C-alpha cells in the first residue's frame, strides 16, 4: 500500500473541498475504488479521516492534535532561539534544543558559534534518548517505563566506547540527573564532545524540551562548570517563563 497514494488522498481536501465520496476520490486520483477504500480504511482507523452519515469522508480530528504539537514546537522554537543565541555568545559553545517523542528525541534548534564543532545534533534530526546530555535529560523526566520500552525494542545502541547501554547504569544516571537537575555526557554520541543538559517544563510541570550545551573536551574541561550550569539554568528559566 503506497504511502504516497495515502498522502495524495489527504491533499485532495482543502477549504473549498471539505467532503468527498470514494467515487470522487477515485476519479480525482485515477485509482480503482477498491484501492481508495483500503487507503481510507487505514486513515479512518488512525483518525485522519471520518466517515459522514452519507458515506462520504472528511478530514479527522487527529489533524487538530497534530496541529497543536506543531504550533507548540513553533512557539517553543521562536521563544527559545534568541535565548539560545545569547547563551551561545556568552559561553562560546554549541547550544541545542531537543523535544521528546515516544521513544526518541528530535533536535528542534541548534545554535553554533564561529568555533563550532561537529556534533550529531542538527535541526530535525532524530536522536537516541539514552546517549548525550540533552536527550538523557529528557529520558530522566519521561514516564517511568520509557527506559524499559527502549530496552525491549532494542534501541539502546552503542555509538562510542563510552555510550552507556546497561539498563542499570542508565537508571543510575537518571537518578543522578534528577538529583542534580542537569545531565552530563562525555563522548557518548560524538567522540571528544562534552555536554550538559537541563530539562524545560511548562507551568503544570510537564516536560516539553531539554536545553544543552556541547563543546570539545579540551575547552569544556577548562571551563568553569558551575558557570555553565548557572547559565543553562538561567536560560531554562527564561524559556519556561512563557509556558
């Protein structure tokens, strides 16, 4: 079953065309009605279309839920970006904003200084939850069974020699992150890169993102760790103020 054909069905709907029959869709796409039925069945099961009393189809309420996520991310990005830029200027290192998904994280924004280093995080990239400061911060505040699910699904991959893949060790790392309020990583995803990460919550204490700083080991080891943490926490508070 072609994903492209499914998307073509969704694209037929717009402000003027709010409702379509199977026959109309089949004609517009030059496809057999039986094929259209199969695609609509999947879309209906997932909530992307609803069937009317007349047997026609309209876009479903699932799109409202997705639109809410997109709007939230856009707002988060527009609010966080200038704060991240200011933080990068102050500390001279790469600043990363990540958001959680079910079993991974997505890099929403990255701000790099002139002396940037190569890191795995780039805008739009999907990242592992168990490796790297920003994503480990997310994992520490996600539902309790998330780590267990990651392990069951075989997602605890090793990226470098220092990547932690033991469930017990990750649990210990999570506990340390919760106690300190920030996470730390050294060469867990990118060799020679040290990073610190802090969680971002909304006013109801729901986890919405993580903010982190990453830099080469030699510079980060010489830097004032307390200053880095303070600046990260200050930036976090600035962002949280809007949520």
